[in-house]
C-alpha cells in the first residue's frame, strides 16, 4: 500500500516575527517527529514482514508435516491391520501345523507298524523257504527209498518165480510192493517238481521281502526326519506367531502415539496459522500507520515550511521536470519514437541473476539519463541513488556505481548490478505510479546478502506529452 501526499508545494514566504518563527519551528518539530515516527514504523514494518513471512513459512511447513503425519498414521494403521491379519493367519497356520503334526504322527505310527510287519513277513518267508528246503530233502529221501524198494520187489518176484508153485503168493506180494514203490517214486518226483516251483517262487518272495524290508527301513528313517522337521516347523511357527504378536502390539501402541502427536500437531498448526493471520493483520495496521506518517510528513512539506526533506524534494522535482523536457525534445527531434519510449515489452537478459530486462528505449535512456541522475548523488552525502523508473517499476538506467556487468555471484549482483531490473515492491511501484507533485516514503532497502538499510524515497512524476511515463526516485539514508 502506498500513500501520496497533497497538492504541489506552496512556496509562499512565511510571515516574519516571533509568532511566525515559533509556528515555523513548531511545524519543523512536528515534521521531524513525524519523520522519526515514520522511520520507527518502517523498521517495525520490516521486522513484522520478516516475521510474518517466517511464520507463514512455518505454517506451510507444519501443514505439510501434519499431512505427512496423517499419511504416517494411515500407513501405521495399514501395518497394524496387516499385522493383525498376519497374526490371525499365523495362528491358523500354527493350528494347521499342529493338526498336521498329529496326523503325521498317527501316520508315522502306522508306518512303523507296517515296517515291523514287513520285517516279520520277511522273516517268516525265510522260515518258509527253509521248511520247503526240508520238505524237499524228505521227498528226495522218499524217492531214494522207493527206488530201493522197487529193486527189492523186483528181486523178490524173481526169486518167487524160481520157487514155482510155492512162490506164487510171494510173487503177488512182490508185484504189489513194486507197484507201491513205483507210485512212491512218481509221487516223490511230483512233490520234488512242485517243491522246485515253490522254491523258485519263495525265492522271489524272499528277494522282494528283502527289498521291502530295505524300503521299510528307509521309510522308517524318512518318517523320523519328517517328524523332526514338523517339530522344528511347529516351533518356528510358534516363534513367528510370537513375533507377529509383538509387531501387532507395537503397531497398536505406535498408532496411539501417532494419534496423540497428530492431536498436538493439529493444535500447533492452528496456533501458528492464527499467529500468521494476526501478523498479517498487524502488518496491515503498521503499513496503515506508515501511510499516515508519510502523508503527515508530505503534507507538512507541501505547506512550504522548511523541513529536513525540503532540499531533496526540491531537487527531485527539478530533475524530474528536466527529464520530462529531455524526453519530449528527443521525441520531437526523432531521436526516439513515442511508441518506443512507452514500450512495455520487457525482454529478459539471458543468464542474468537477478533477472534483468531490456526494452526498445533502454539504449536511449543509457545516453540521456546519467547527465541528470549522476549530479543528484552529490546533493548530500546521505544520497544512496537517483534513478528513473517507468510506470511498472522497470529501472532501465541506474547510477554508474550500480550498473556493473553481472558476475557468477547472484548475491554480489544483487548489490552492484541493479540496472535493467523491475522493482515492483510497495515503495518502488508507488513511486513509479505517483502523479502528485511529489511522494515521500520511508522504507527498508534490500542491499543483498540479508542486509537492509533504512531509507527515505522521494519521487516526482515524469510526463511526456501529457502521458505519465513513470517517476524519478531519489533515495537517501536516515
């Protein structure tokens, strides 16, 4: 916000005499007090601005922190839900493992029983094989006895035949014995053949029984390993359930802490936002007081009473009028076109930091403005700069001491390369657009690198053929 001051200054002489001198002294005293008030208000306003910006930044940071904390809370809730789900799953898995362990143990018991039975069958097969071998031996003995009996019966018949009628009865007996021996031989051969087949089959069964016994023993060993693995897995599942339970409890506790933190953080954010709004309101009130102070100082100065600011006001009004005349003469002579002089197409200077611009009239002002602006620097040792700006605060041609070529250091550039830049802050824009005879302002000037200087800025309008071009600013330290 900016405040311009009354009408063109009156230069009527003050009445001589004690009363007039006292009144003039009183006016000067008021002007000086108002000036000091303005300086204090500017300093306060600058500090309030800095604090307001800092608090606003803190409010934004705290708001983002609150959002991140909310996201953290949501994430923690997700972790808690996931942990509860995992805990339920682990408990179910542990129950399933226990059920499987019981089932496997039952199966293992059955397998052990089967293994024992297979082993006993293999033993019985060995015994049966041995019995068959014994039976075969007996059959062979019967066969041998039957053969000898056959021979004996044959010999007996021969002897009976020799005996004639007396041996006929023995012949019949010998024939029957021989027939019985033949049947015994045949039966023994049949038994032996059958025993041979049974022996072969029994041999296969015994071989398979041996393999079955080996597989059964392997199964017994494997089932023992399975049982051990199930025990280990069950213990691991118990450990997982315990750990997941700890995670779930920790997530629940963390959720409560996050909620408490969010509650406190929300209160802090609300407090900082309230402070930020109050600081903005305070800044507005301070700026209003500053405007009133500046209006008071300008009003006193416009009355024609001599004040500490009078020499600067007079000098800037004369210089602004001279620049207006130079511009009009240049337009009349064709040195610059009126459209070029009011060009607002600000073209950025590549790789400039801070950003600089050029217009169609920048070269022209570089030629004509130094002759008017530079002498103003010698007006008083407190003068900091004297430079013309257009209506948008664009400063094409600065004093030579502030018009150095830019370097790679933006901080140095801010202090030493102030030409071709736009100064559209409160003070700069108010001076650029003021159309009153003069405008007196107090402000803090940014010197770069976080350094500020308390300044007064008096400006007067520059008019070319009835069109307001901008203003001439004269700044001096207080």
